[in-house]
C-alpha cells in the first residue's frame, strides 16, 4: 500500500509503518489526488478530492481549530506550536503556573494520535496498541537523573563490558515520536548534554556509538527563562542552560487573563467565566470516569511529517524573502549598538526558515474564530494558494531572550513589517 491509498483515512494513515513510508515516498506522490469522506459537525458526510499534502493540511487545520476553541486567547500560540512541530523544531512554553502550558502540549499529542505508553508494555508486546506512535512526558526536578528519561543501564550487558540503556518507552525508545518535558530548565548537566545532541541531530550515544532516534516533536515548558532564574538568585548551570535555551527557536509566553487585559476588569471577569464554563465538563470527567478522556484525535503525526517534507516546494516570493533578511540583519546588528532584544545567531536564522514555511500552511491565529467549521477549512485548503507572505514573518515575534523584551520585540517586528508593506 502507498501513501495515496491510505491518506484519506486518519486511522489507516497514523500507523508507524506509514511513518517509514513518508520518508521513502517520491515528491510527486504528495501532489496526487485522492478521494475520501469528510464528516462535518452536523454528522453529514461529503466526498472530497484533494491532493495527499492537502489531506494532511486539512486535518492539521482541523486540529488547529479544535485547540483554538479549547484554549481561550491562545489561538496564536496554537498556530506557532503547530508551525514549529511541522518544521520539527523544538518549541518552548513559558508562563506562570496554571496557564494551561501542560494541557496544551498533552492535548496536542492526543490530537495527532500519539499516546502515552501502557504500564507494563515491553518492546516485545504483541497485543498492545498495534502499530501506533507514542510520546514521552516527564516533569523534571533538580534531582532528576538520566535514567528517568533515557532508561536504566542494562546490568547484564554491563557485566560484559558494554554500556547500554534499556530505553523502551523512554525519550530515545522505538516509536517514541514526541516528547514533552515540564520544568525543562531543571535538567542536570548529564541530561542537558544528551538533550542537546538529541535535539540537534536526532541521535543519541549508546553502546559505544551513535544511534538514530525516532523523536520528531519536542516541546519544553518552564515557569521562567534561564535569565529569570539567574536574576532571582539561582545561579545553577547558567551557561549550560543558555546553550540549551538557544535551541528553542520559538518561545511562546502564556499570559494570565490579568496580564492579557491589564486594567480592564470587565474583560478579565468575562474571560475567567468563559474559561470555567469551557473547562467544567472536562474537570467533572475525572470524577465520573476516573480520568479525563483524551483530546479527540483529528490528525496524526504523519500529517506533520508529510507537510514537513513538502515545505521545500512552497513559493517564497522575493519581497517576503527580502523582508525576512531585513529582520534578521536588524536583530543581528542590535548587539553592536547595545540595543539587543534577542540573540540572532546564524543557526537561529537558518532554523527560522522552515517555521516560516510551515506557518504558510496554517490559518493565522487572529482569523481562527471559535466557530470555525469543517466546510470553511475545506474551502481554505482549496482556495488559498500556499505561499509565504509577510504576515508569516510574525514568527519573529517569539525569538525574544528576556521576558521583559517580549513586547518591545513584537513592536519592532510590527513596525518593520508595516514600513515595508
């Protein structure tokens, strides 16, 4: 079976066998037309014909709409998270406790069909979860050790003089495609060094050599940036943390309603009411069912991977490209002038490009309203010619280093884009 035969049905397309096919497929496969059934909110089923990549784009837009409905005032965060994950670039969630950083990551993984490993599952299990991809989730503490993330040492092999970890269901385990690490800056030196290699090269050191990892999506979260931790009195591993922090191309700050609306008490009250009303049924599920149900799956990991491979075919007009170069050079020269709002390294400039491409396939967050329907998304996929636009360069709003500079950087990006419009 080829991708063309499987793509229209998310349940057949989500398997890890298809994940291998994605990287074996020729590019012309992604443009082939496929007919399938789409179920609308009313329950009506319609027959639709789209190319392979458009089926993947459509499902990811459905996920974008579902997450945007669920997370009030975080529509832009959802857009940026999806763009980073399509580009397979790590993304960082920053914000105070209780602003739904963890919930967004977990619901995103549920929405693309990644599951947590089952208790007691082993690599040789035949009856568990068929051929599905998985994700790893962990809350780091200052006392976390590498074994908790990468697996324990195999003592039988150690007696033979070989250093090998039993990594089933861990970060480097087979079919573990996604990782969410909470309080990621609590990591020790040993953890940080391994994570740096894993993020950069998608490989890890084991048994005397480097091995490829299946990891494709990496989300980290923290209450503070490394700089904020240092200025508040914590001086632990500042240099190492800064190097790790720089690997996150996009930093998404999650404000509280009080921060978002400042002194507008009426809007603060309205938003809290909306948040509570949207969330109460999910909270009660824990009492009725023992645990909340998983977020509804509407897409799969392979949709991300197909679009990731397809990004290179996306038109990037010269005017938008020149604007991007202008932004990069503007931030790169700020250090010399003593006005640096973000550290612009050559690596960061290069890593921004696939995120910009990926954002062109998504609906801008300010246009993703809470009532967006399946029919609207189908029309968007068919009628919107995918090309990089200046508005996609707003991904640069999220490359700040210090929380205090977030608004200044966003303002500078907006001025730059408006001046060249």
